[in-house]
């Protein structure tokens, strides 16, 4: 959300990430009205993005924000370097050694990845079971249903409904 009015400013809010090395979690921007003659009631309270597990869109937005911050900081760095050159001051060498996560942070990150993969695997197992059950239902009929491929979907739907009804009784 961008606000171009002189009366408003955007204040981004963030909180620490539960995943080490990720820095912060995105929180929606807060729009705050700048003090004018009349009192303002136009302040939006920031709220944490709904899911604890970020979606692809949320991570993409966070990545875009980080890249924009990096670009802005690179411009700022070049400006400071130019100012130091003008002042004939020593320019410190850049520290290219990036911070490596500690062993406990790396283990935590891998555990989070493992849990995500386990959830995906369980989802695939459930889908596989549903397909296997549908095939078993077709086999129980002892008729070649593949003569009418369009009817197989209807048959599977009826089978599911019957299973639900019998499970509820």
C-alpha cells in the first residue's frame, strides 16, 4: 500500500522471525496520519500476517523488500564512499565474510524443512489412498468400467458419498 498524501506516512512494522537467519517476519505496513489541526483517528494497527508458515507470495514480497533495501543501502554506501574520498579519509575495506548460521540454527532450519516435507508426504499419502480406494471400488464391481471413461468420475463420486454415509452411521 502506497500513500502519496502529505498528511500520511507509511511506517513498516516487523517482528523477529522464529526461523534463525531469516531476520524478521513481515507485518503489514502501518499508515499513520501526520498531526494536523484536527485530531486524527486514522491510525491502523499493524497485524501479523495471518499464517505462521509463510506462503510463496509472502516470501516473494519479503524477498522483494529485502532486495529493495539492499539496493538502497548500496546507493547509500556509494554516497558515503564518495564523501570519504572528498574528505581524503581512509575507506574501510568491505567485509565479505558473510555470517554463517550456528550449528543449532542450521539444525533448527533443517528441522523446519523436514517438517514441511513430512506434511507434503502425508498429503501425498492421503491422495494415494483415495485413488487406491477408488480403484478397489472399481475392482469390486467386476465390470470393465473403462469402456465408459466418462462414467468413472461419477462412480468415484458415488463411492465417496457412500463411504461418508456409512462412516456417519
